[in-house]
C-alpha cells in the first residue's frame, strides 16, 4: 500500500462527479501504483505545512500538491519534476491592475506558505525590495485565490495553471503579469523512503514519453479557459437563482439512466441556458435542443416539456456512450459521447478513422478534437465515409460543457437518491420556473 498525503485541490485530488477520487496528481499516482501492484491510499492534509509534517511523522510515504524547492532540509527527498507551470501575480479586480513590479512598490503580496514558493519569494524579495511578502497557511492555492477574490489580500503569487482552473469559480480576480519564473511540480518523500525514488522517476520519465502527463494535463487544466469570464458570472447567477428549482429534473434523469446530474445540467445550460422554450436559428427546440428527427427516434412527444426532454437526452447520451468501443476509457468516453450528441455518431467515427490515418490515438479525446475540424475541409471530407461535417462545432461544444461541468462540480454536491425519493413521495410537479415559462407559450 502507498499512503499519499493530499490537500483537497482541483489540480491535485478531489471527489469527482461519479463520487470517485480524481485529480491530475491522483490519476498519475494511481497509474504508478497499478504498475507496481500497490494500493493507493490517499490521506487528507490540512495545508502545505501539514503535508510536510505528515511526511516527517511517517503518517504517509509520499506527499503530493507541492512545488519542488531549490533546496530543502535533509529529512525530505524529491522526485523529478513531472509538470512545469509559470509563476504569476494575480490581483483583486476591484483595484487597479499592476502592469509591472514597479507599480507594486509598497504593496503586500500573499503566497502559500511552505508550498515550494519560498525560494522564489526570496529571490523576488531581493530583486524588488520595496514589496512586502506574506506567507499564508491556507489549505490550498484555491483557498488563497478565494481570499484574493474576497478582497482579504490585494495580490498573490500563484501558478498559472491553478489561476486558470479558478478563473471561472472566483470571478473577482485576474492575472496581472507573469514573473517569468518556472515552478516545478514534484512529489516529496521522507529521506528514509528514498529507495522509492528510482521507481517513481522511471515512471515519470515514461509518463512524459508516452503522453500520459499531456493527456492528464489536457483533462484537468485546459477546459476552463473555454468559458468567457462574463459568461461564467452569468452561469453562477443562474446556479444560485434557477438551478434549485431545476435540480429535480436532472436528479430524475440520473436515477433513470445513471448519467451524472451535473453533466446533464451542464449540457442543458450549453444548449438552452436552461430556457424551456429555447429555439435555435435552425429550428431546434426545447431545454436540451433536441432535433425533430432525434425526438421521433427517442419517442419524445413534446420537446418543450423539460422533464421529457432531459430524460430523453440522458438516455440518448447513455446510448452513445455504450455504442463506443470498450477500449475508450473515461473521461474520454464521455467527451466523445458529447461530441456525438452534438454532431452525430457517424461523424465521430469518421474522425476516429482519420486519427488512425494520422497515426494518432482514436481513443483519446485530445487527438479526436484535432481531427474533427478537418471534416469541414474538402481534402478530408471528400474521403470521409459520411462526408462533410462542421467539425469545429462539437469541439467547442465539448469544451464549453466541460467548463460548465467543472463549475458545477465545484458548487454542487452529488445527488443523494434516497433523499430525492423521499421528497418525490410527498408529491412533485414541474419546477415553478418551468411552469412559468410554459405558461407564456
């Protein structure tokens, strides 16, 4: 068994939409433990200070979620770096945006204590003596960014990938400028566990070479960039205002089909902004924007009935996932099913065939999203079995659904089916927001 200390963090370790553990570092370590036939046992740490204490007191064999410092005490050893990020200055948007170090003279910049930023802060403090630096013992970078968002600190030093992950969760901060410094993610071990270093470093080298790290980085770090900041703000307002009345629709669909309710809610928002009477320019109608042909295929009698629409869309998405080859693993399986939902299963198959021709992996979404836009180009769609397709549309669709889903995962708990059934036993009808919208038709 390999006991690993984590802080709960969107970039490191968290509970995913299916109730299982997930995260960039968790998934990477899960692959390592499978290869060496060990069980991965995560244990929670309070903050970055506790991550180190956990190692020194032998409560864990490894700590994740830290940055490798330029030097450390003799009680801890470090693996090779497996991911490199950029150190950036972020600021609360209620104040002016600093363009350079000179405009920060006399101000205080917060940073996460004992996370591995200390050596960088020492260099920056020497180079810019007019700036004060404040170490914060927050649970994670995410928690530090929340404090910047709330105005507790005007500025903070964080990594670019974690700032990107939080940009649509905390809406009152932005990146001011890059420091130019690179921050390396690595794992820390007690010195008496150094015999594990060779195995871990060999695994990291293979994960870089075979594309596993790039695949996980695409999965966890890239999608949130696809939702514009003002859109994320509107979405969060709708989460607070409209979603409480809409949850039963998505809960029932999850209970019927097994498709996670927050994913369905993300699809519905992308399709209609949760408007029951939405109609697209092409005549696609309803909460889930189901076409007339698809509605007939699914047996939908009224596309403007949100409950029926969500149930049908969930069943359709489940069917698309089941039609995909077994070798396509999650979460790529879900992203490809979403692309099929948007553009059609056969066009996805054309993209997968094209991936094989290009010596790419037809089972990875990061490769398929490169192929889909090619189906709009004559030299490619003329040879495709199912012809022309606006292949850029499903790529944008999936990226935006993923971004909305990420926000919902951070804001909304997973569904408790027993609690919902008890509520339904007391009698339920369409949510008031839906009834009100339908009454206008």
